[in-house]
């Protein structure tokens, strides 16, 4: 590629990691990489603090939406 120390696999890893962070499912990653193995695709689904925060925010939004539906002001089961 002409850049010392950079290999094609580095770009592939970065692209798949970014795809996973953008919300690509396991099936999406497998198709993107051309793999049948869940294990190979799971390598790219690194747990991140940002992902954890997005999950927490989405859960909070669901709870708040359910609470807004309840006129009594008490939390409803989600």
C-alpha cells in the first residue's frame, strides 16, 4: 500500500470495528466480512463506554416514555 507499517488487514479491522460501533448486527458483520463464523465477527464488537452510554440512554428514554403514558405518574412495567 506504500505506507510503512500499514497493512490491508489493518484497514479491514478498522472498517469492521467502525461498522460494529455504528450498530451493525452480528449478521451484518458476517455478511460484510464474508464469514460464516460468529466468532470471527464478534472480534469486531468491542464493548465501549460510548456504546454502554447509548444503551443506558435508550433504556431511560423507554422508561420515561412509558411513564408519560401513565396518568397516575407511577412507573409502568416495560
